[in-house]
């Protein structure tokens, strides 16, 4: 069975409902992307690959619906665009987030809070609405991220928000430092390494917990192999430390894992014991998968958004 990006999927954590809202998917060369892995590692876990041997990653946002009625989006997908870099066997297909939001009967103005794990391009894609003068897509919402992340992207780093996103955010963004409770039951937890200000999230309600990984862990195999770097990690050593810290969180009772980039399923539980940790995806029923776009040709670089 080959991997495929997941569609809309939900899980409850006490009184908090978490829903993965897909925006699209990413496909890439697994050995080049997960530094330290080998072809043999992936041959043994071919279920994480597509029919052409590419690693598959879901892209999107995580909706948290809180008991007080607040609606929170964690990250904002890749946006209404598609990028194909054929020579690198790398593809980003985006554009479905607002349709996913509509499927759960919500509009952008229903969102109260946007919190970014970090500002790589596949997490900020719907920050602004290019069809309406580059205004914030979720114009009524607070927008929150770490101070270190904002400072990093205000410099000369590449691969993150463009000038329109930064200009729209600047008068509205709320910057936080360290562990920070952004809403009841939702805590920002610094996990730097992938980017200098990368954060993961801890969701807690009625004795239940979920750890939202962000990009600290991209693939289920990085839970078994936290020493594997991701090719876009700015500080690979710090990223390993962040992964190891997150793994310790899973030793607490009643804790679930949320891997927004995982294929096939994003909600699971981490199994420990005498062997290396691994993820079991048995906490929610299987969800529908995303429809894949036609394969790009070898000369395609930039294509229209998904429909």
C-alpha cells in the first residue's frame, strides 16, 4: 500500500476538538530529505512512500475548537499555488484550505486566533488574500508567533513569508517568548532547530493531552529515528534535541501525537517499551484521503493551484 495525503480528520482531547484541514501535499526524495536515512530504511517502510518512491507529506492547518467557543488555526498551509521542482524530485501542491474550512461549515471570519509553529512557506500560505489586496485572510483573528521566529524572517532568510505577508502581519502580529498559554488548554512550546523560533503545541483538557509536532517531526519514522535531520533544518543539532524533548512528552499518561505532515493519518499514539518508539494510528477511525492531481511533467516548475 502506498502513502497518500490525508483528508479532513478529527480527534477530541477532553473538551477540545482538533481537526486537520488539508491544503494539499508535498512529495520529495526521502533519502535526500531525511538526512541520515538510507534507501534500506525506506525499503523497510515503503508504506510511507508513493508509487514512485517519494516521501509523502500532508500540508494544511489544524483547527482547534475550544470549550469557550474560540476557533484556532495552527498554521496556514501552502496557499493557492503549486510548485514542482522536477530536478529535485520535489513537489508542493496547495490551495484547498478554504474549501476544507467550508466543509466543516466555517468561514474565515469565524476564526478567532491564528498561531504559527514557524514561518516556512508551507505554513504561511493563506496568511494574506491575494485576490483582495493582500489583506489578512483571517482578518478578524489574532495572529501569534514566537519573537525569535519573527526576528529571523525579518532578516534575509529565504523560503518563508513574502513581503506582502510580512507587511500585513506587522501591525497585527503578537509576539511571544518561551512557553506561553495562547488560549485555555492551548500552550505554545518552543522547539527550535528546524527554524530558530519554531514552536510545537500542547493541548490539554480534562486529563487528556495531545502534542502537536509542527515541523519538529515531519514523518512517523523520525519518532523512531530522532537523529535523522530534515534537509531544511536551520540548526540540525538543536532540532535533534527538540525531537528528543518531544518524545519525553509522550511518556505522560493519556497523551496523543498530532503530526500535521504525516500521510494517511495524523492522529496517533506513541508506543514505547523495549524497542524504539513508534506511532500507532488507532485513536480515530480512518479518514478519507486527498485526491491527487495529475502527475507533473519533467519540465513543469510552477502550476495552477489544486481544485
